[in-house]
C-alpha cells in the first residue's frame, strides 16, 4: 500500500481532526495515469492536501489499517466511478467505509461519474451489474450479505450530488470545476493557528468538550472565563479546530475591545458573523443593530452552527450577536470567552468554565520551549528558570513573553533582565495589566490604586 501526499506539513499547534483534505478512491487500471493523475495534480497545485489511494500496490483482500485510518482522517472523499470501479472488491469495501464515515463523522462525499451513466451504479446495470454478478459467481470471499451491502452503497453514492463527465467532454474544464468546488468546501472550516507549544492545553479542551456535549439537539451557550493572559483564546481556537466539522457552519469571531463601542462597530461584527456563516451575503442590507439582530435570527434559526465570541467584555455584544438561543438551529453551540464572569451570568449561559493557570511542571516546560527551544533548560540556567516561574506565576502569556525575551542571552544578561522585571514589568506584560485596569469602573480603579499605594 503506497501513501501519496504532497502538502505543506501541518503544524503541531493546529489541533485538526483531519491530516488530509481529500481522499481519492478509484479503480486504477483505466484511469490511474490519465484522469486521476491530472485531478490529483490539480488538487495539490491548489494547496489541497490529498491522499491518493494507489490500488496497484495492494496485497490481499483486507483493507489495511493504514488505509482505514486514512479514510477516517479525511474531510472529503472523491469517489471516481469509472467503468471498471465495481470490478474491485477492495474499492467496494473502501466505499462501505467511506459511507460509514459520512454518517458517523459528517464527512463530505463527492462522486465523480467518469464516462459512465450514474444510473448504472444506482441500478447495478451495465458494467456495474456485470461486475457484481461476477463477484457472486466466483464467490471471491463474498457472501450474499456483503454483496447486498455493496449494492446498497452503490445506490447511495449514485444518489449523491456529484459530477458527471460524458464521453468526449472537456476533461480539463471538468477538473477545474471539481477543484474549484473542493477548494470551497475545504475552506468552509479553515483551521486556526492555536499555539506553537500547546503545553497543558489538552485537559482544558477535554473538560470544555464534555460540557458542550456536541451531537445533542439542544442549543447550548458555554462561557469560558479567566484573567488576562491565562490562555482563553488559545483554548477556544483548539476547541474550534476539534469540533467545527460537526456543524453545518462555523464562525470564530474575535472582538476588539478597544474599538467595540465606536460607531458601526457592532454592526460590522454582525456583518462579519453573517458572512462567515452564510458566505456571500451581499444581498443582506445590515445598516443598523436592529436589522442585524433580525438578520441573524432570520437566516440562522434553522442552521446548526458553532459560534465562538472571543474577548467579550460588554453585555451589549452578547445581546447584539447571540441575543437568544432560538436565533440558532437545533444542536448549535455558542462559546463565549471573557474576563468577566458576571457577563456570562447576566446573559444566562448554560454552563461556565474557569480557565486556570498552568501547574509548575507545565509552566516550567512552556517557558523552556520559548527560552531554550527545548523542554529543559540549558545546563547552569535551572535556577534562573525557577526564579522566572516564581515571578511569572502560571500565566502562559507571561511565560511566553519572557521566554522569547530571554532566548539566546548570556547569564549576565539573564541576571540583569530579572532585576529589571522586578522593577518594571516587560512592556508586553504591562499591556495585559493595563487592559485589565482600563476595564475597571472608576470606583474600582480608585480602590485598586489605594490598595497598590498602601502596599508600596
């Protein structure tokens, strides 16, 4: 079994359920070096990570574990049904697995009828009927139950929306059309860059995923809260990458708190939300907040969507973008990240999750990855690392900023930097603290300053 893939390597920071975009299934002898090769090349040229099923190198009748894993790990299957497709029991078993994953994993299946009438597959006529009859006559490890499953699978795939190339059709334009459509589907759930070193992230992802209970028909709003720099956007992106494929549409919407109250900013957020979920929505006229609310409810109430609002800090944002659960279709999930737990309570979310800092071991490892490009410190720097951990606490953003700042420096420079940090925090850390301070009310700011001066 040969695995043929060409694409840029996936970053470990992108937690995606799919290492491939497309899986090509075909019967090799008649089209391997012509249509399939041209389609494969066109997909690769367009940056679509493609698994080519090279069936000429198969041995035995069982589908290999590697191939089963590949089928389970794809987003889109293109099944090229040519004249000789059904002559391969391997291809028919492969088809069964693909359709199984379509049901269980919401994967997309696109049939391509290459110089054959779809009705031949649907009704098992012509070369398809002949091939199935031959399998039954020769009894090549085929029982009647398996034969019936193949027939049902061929009927199912023939009823799917796909592509049909007639004889003497323009193959080049036909391939262009397939690639264009596949590119659109592959981009429906663009993966988000999470973080270069996702240390300590997995337990948080598992906890939130459990609360989401994706797959049930109820509509849930989940809130993630925690202090600045704790890693809320990182967690939200990782969850998005993990579950977005299970929804009809998805949207990760970052909210710039510095400009949210500027004129038309909330309207622009409404437009962005509609565009990301509906695609081309130029016909939608959203010129004020009330129109935007109506459009979101009107256009999305029947869609099962995943919507993540990242960085919410005012209740108006929630009322404007996710005013009520019935704005969205059955099974929808809305995730809200914020520093303010009270906002979640006021909006009536179903569940909240507090993002906690890293434990000592994870904090140590994360800092080392940035400061030394390894999970352990260079000899002689261990004591410095412990001082940094004590200074930075458990905040991933602070550990990352300081690790990058100290990378490649000498011990004397580390000593000087540590003294400087104790007097004046790094400018990037000051920005985090300033943002938290700016969000306080005037009374809260006065109390904060009184306490700070008292300790000084």
